[in-house]
């Protein structure tokens, strides 16, 4: 992923992912979703990722080059 014309470092990408995950989690909790609902949400994301991995070729970028 590009950030102001340059590739993000692995650490920058991970920080962005952590911030997004915490934000989504906080929003779900604040909107009354129970722990079981949040687990179902996470499971659904993993299911979409799994299905996508089955139908799409692997990403061209190496995993350690950032997202």
C-alpha cells in the first residue's frame, strides 16, 4: 500500500491494521453488539478471506513488503 508516494513499512501497516481493528471493535461494543456477535463478525471476515484465497491468485507482493 502506498502512503504519500512511498510504500508503508511493515510496522506502519501493522499499526494501521491494529488501529482499524480496535476502532471496529470499539464501534461494535458501543452499538450494543455482544461478544458472540463480534466473534461471528470476525469469523465472517475470515470466511471471506478464505473464499477469496480459493478463487484469487496469491497477491503479487511478498508478505513482508507491507500490505
